[in-house]
């Protein structure tokens, strides 16, 4: 009787796993065939197997779930916006919560006490805002509240220094993919105004902006670090594609947010190492080259419009909110008018409009001074932590936070999932931004339920 041969992991591997070039060739052929039908189908064919391959090969599974979620959510809201898949992201959310719970019970979790406390205060104020809430609590309300929580949940997915890398790669890859879609769509439409895409250009620009900041910070780190300068050449092409796509989309608010974040990254990089000045010239050269391409004048044309002085007619909205807020009683000034109340004020004053077009004013009006203070405090604490990190990941964290702050000036960005996902990534960078030190001394144990119970049992009576 023939002897049974045990099935090992190596035996179960496919040739594509041992020879990635086979997978690359197959994806390339499929991409070319799909591109004949549509650019959306081609990008889907390209993204799906790469995400699956990356997840299988990765040794940091919980962080890879965040990376896959980032790519999936951004592409679903932009490239595949015409596609409706009910409940598509529920498995991601379930995986996040299960992973965080398992980590807490088994090995414990790391978190900065000040950041956690400020975050919890903000969430508590949000819950208080439902006192006296008379509107029906529908799906949109639940979705917005859940978005507020997702930042903390995303941060809990990160367990090591190595787990940051796949999410950073996913950010740049996502921004580049969306940029390619914008450019291709614009070419097909004959470079019509703002790319002629059927999605909110501000949202698309917001997603691309994340990729720009990460790529810029990585480029600044690469040019200042011997042995990494070859990475600069790899980053220039996607950076150029993303900048050109942003010019086509012509979002003034996101452009200003990127200018703010870029200035912060460049100044911080120069403080750390003057050799980073090279990235300024590289980005300037890319931007100048993009300005020579068709459709790149859309952004400058929008800044030349008369409504730029009034923030695209946002100033009257902001004035109405501030006037109504300052007339409130002390308790309302402290904790706000309640969840969603800002929309009613804007609608009452301007008819069909509901957005405040400023996240800080929205939070102030709905959650009061306490809510705004905790929201701002969370960002300030993270900015201080980012400034302490004297490496490339500190630059990424610094740039992401300033980009979020800048976007809040003209958008209600915190209403969406990607804002809090990015903030969760920034919090993870604050925890795992430094490489682990090689030391013979044992590290302090994480704070988990099992560890805490064991420590209490070990105490003398």
C-alpha cells in the first residue's frame, strides 16, 4: 500500500506564490483585455488579485485588513461609484472589532492615555447630543456615529512596527489608481471641466490627497537617507499622476489643504535634515510639468472666479451658524444644540443647502465648546507626538494630520469613514512610528484583561 504523503504549506502553494512574475504577467494580460471594455473594469482586474496576493503573503494580517479596507472603500466611492453592493463593508467592520477584542484578551493593546481620554470625551459629548433628539434615527445617523468610532477601532488593528508599511503602500497605490481613473476619464471626455466625472470632485480629491501626502513624506525621507534615494524615482511617477489629477478635479478646498500639509511636511523635513530640500525641487519640477498638460488650468481658473473671496458663497453659511450659536444659553454653548442640528440651521437660512462646509463650525454648533475642544485636543496631541518622531513615519503622520485639519476648513470631512480611518492610522503611527530598540531588557507587558488579572493575583494580600 503506497505511503501517504503529508500535505505541507509548501506543497499547497501555487506557482504564482513562488514566482510572483507569473502572477504579474497574468494580471497584465487580464488588465490589457479588460481595458478594451472600460478603465473601471481594468482597474478592478488589477486591484483584486494584488490585494488578495498581498493579504496571503503578509505576516501582519490585522493591518492588512486595514490596507484592503482603505483600497476597497476609496475605489468603491470613486471608480466604482455606479456599483451598489449592500453590506459589502460589514465583514471589514466585523473583522476590526473581533481582531481588537482578541488582541485585548490575548496579548493586550497599546494606546496613549491622553489620546484615548480625549477621544472618549469627544464620543461622550456626541452621545449627550442625542438628549432631546426628536428626529427619527435613520441609517445616515447611525452611519455617521459609527464613523466617529471607527478611528479608534482602526488604531487597535496595529500591533507592530512592520504593520505600518502595507497601509502606507495602500494609501499611495489607492491615490495613484484613482488618479489614473480621473485622467483616463478626462481624456475620454475631451478634458471637460473638472474631469467630467460623476462623483463629487471634492471627495475624489480628498482620497487622492492622502496618497500625495504619504508619497511626499516618503520622498523627503528617501532623499535624506543614504541607501533609499532610489525610492525617490519610484515615487515621482505616482506623485506626478496624483498632482495632475488634482489639477483636473480643481477642488480649491483640497488644494489649500494640500498646500498647508505640504508646507508642514517640507518645513519639518528640512528641520530634520537639510538634504530634504531636494524634494522641493523635485515636486516643483513635477508640478511645473503637470501645468503644461491639457486641463491643468481648471484649478487656476476656479481660483480666479469671483466667488473665491466668499469661499464659494460659504461665508454667509458660517455667519448664520455663528450668529445662532452665540445667542444660545450657557448649557447649549457648552455641549451644543444636538446631533444634526447644524443642517436645520443652514436649510432654514438657505433653502436647499444643508452642509456647513466647515467641520469645525459643525462640531461647535452641534457638540458645543466641549465637543470642539476635545476634537481639536485630539489632533493637537497627535501633532505633538508626530513632531517627536524624527523619521519618515513621523513626517507621514505630521502631513496627514495637517491635511485633515486643512480639509476641515471647507468640508464636513469627519462625517465620512475615511477621515476617521486616516486619523486611526495617524494614531497608530504615533504608537509604532519608531523601530523597536534592540535590547536585552524585557519590554513592559501590554495592558490586557488577562495580564491585568494575573498581576492582581500576584499582589500580596
